[in-house]
């Protein structure tokens, strides 16, 4: 069992420079993967507005999605479908294809995010679906994970670009002093931004999610 992730660009048809946005996405994904190599198969463009990747564990996928959310520049967002289940390689005359329950679950998950955005939860950006046949423990972890993601996404969506950079830096282990130097502000200003933006709660929530699953 692995975790498949489908990332779908939010509002791609409204982007004025789709090619420029894709370059920015490619560069950001490459930077996040270089700094935090969590993916077994890093996100890569597939068809249309989608990227696909594979992670070894649910913790890695949930963390990887958050890092990318925080690293993306203002105006460019993904919605993320996270699918727990097996994936398999299928030989083709042209190239090796990836298929299996993990991908089907990820597709259902990204469609669920889209539906929630359109209805009652416009801040929703990510969702987890487990493929049929998982045990009761995984079913419980998926429910807990989705409750966490709903709250997490609501925080991230409302953060400024600077607040996202600060949160990203803290996940990477940078001190508040180092972040202050990076941003050209004072350390107390960094501390205040982390608290007022919800970034501190975001980081604690990520640690607790991993701890509960350990």
C-alpha cells in the first residue's frame, strides 16, 4: 500500500499566463522536493491541469501537500486528492503506465474537494479517500485526517504570502531569528505573524497528526 496524490490547478482557466504558471509550478515543486524529499515519485504534470505523485505513507503525503500549499506563490493553488491504496505499473508500447486502487481513490478524493468547494466549504483544498479493502484502523485515520485537513486548509487559504513563507520556514527548522533576517523584519514581528495567522496552530496540528498515527 502507498499513497497516490492528484493535484489539480484551482481556476486554471482564469490564469492569464497558463504557460508561465506551469513554469512556476514546476519550479516550486522541484524546490519543495529538493528541500523536503518526501515523495517516492514526486509530483509531475500528466494531462491538462493535473500533477500526479506517489508517497510511501499518509504522513508523508499530508506533509508534502502542506509544504507545497505554503510554497506556492500568490494566485496559484492546487486542490489535492489523496488516495490510500495499491498502485501498479502497466506496460505499454509507448511508456509504463501507473494504475490501481490508489489512483482511483485519489480521483474520488479530488472530485470530493471540488464538490465541497462548490457547495458549503469554499476553503477546502485537500481530501483523503482509502481504497476498498483497507482495515478499520486506516478507515479511522482517514476520517481523522479529513477533519484535520478541513481545518488546516481554512487556515492556509487565508494566510498572506509572507505568512506562508514563515510557516514553511518553521517546518524546515528555521529559527524565528533566521526568518526575521530572511524577511527583513524583527523577530517579534515574526512571532506575532506566526500566532495571528494561525501558523503556530498549523505546525502543532501537523505534529499532533503524525504523533497520533505513530
